């Protein structure tokens, strides 16, 4: 993400950023001056090689007008607590976002920008929808759900096809039985009964 026109060194590459109000077309890079919007929410995953830079980016993201900035330290080596966040106030200063603790040592922080909670559960950062009272699926869960739904749909199609074949077979059997009854009645009439 480039933030100063004409200076390719003035860039930052957040792990996750969300921007509302811009078109969804594909782009090889995001240039704030072309799009006219800074990210609404940035999430950085702290690593051994990036933790100092990610912590120093607090002032940069504030200057860029990023409304919420979250950092998550999955290895629990550089942040205490492992989830931290900042939100712009009315006069453009970052205020630290309260990180609470739920039962089972689950950390949570509200993201007003996303309308979700960021939660750390068993060392994993998850997004939780408080209205639906459920977690958003991650990629592997989403993929597994799609595979399960596809298998369920295929099973339903097979069941419907089997039922259709059974109904067609039953119809043919009934038609044969009716034909047999007609033939027997015709024979009986021919015999004079």
C-alpha cells in the first residue's frame, strides 16, 4: 500500500486491511492518493522479523487516518497482551482499544470498523460476529463447509435421481399390470364370461 505519490519507498504492506467505499476491482497495489481512502481497519500478525516495525507503524497508521489498527502476536513473545488495538478518536489521536478476557482465557476486542470482535482462542485469532453469535469461518473451515455442502448436494441429487428412477419403474410396473388386466378382461370377454 503506497501512501506518498512519487515515492515508491513510502509504502507499507499490512497483513490484512479493510477499506469500505472503494470499488472491488483487482489491483496490483493500493495507492491511497488514487483511491481517496485510507484503510478502515488494519491487522498485523507480529513475527520475529516484523514486530518492531509493526509496533512503530502505530504512528504511521494514525497519520494515514487508519481508523483501527490491531496487532496480534501468535507466538506470545512481543506483545502483552498478545492482542492489542488502537482506534482514532475525534481529534485524530489513537486511543488504545480495551482487550477483555472471556471465560476459558479467550481475549476479545471490539472492532467498530468491522462490526465484529477480534478474539484470541487457543492461540488463534478469530473474527466473531456478536449479532449472529458465531465465528466467521477461516479459509480451511470455509473450504470444508463448501466440500460438505457439495457432498450433501450430490447425495441429495443421487437420492432424488434414485427416487425418480423408482417412481418411473413403479409407473412402468403399474402400466404393465394394467395392460395385463386389460388383456385378461379381453380374454374373458372372448371366452364369453
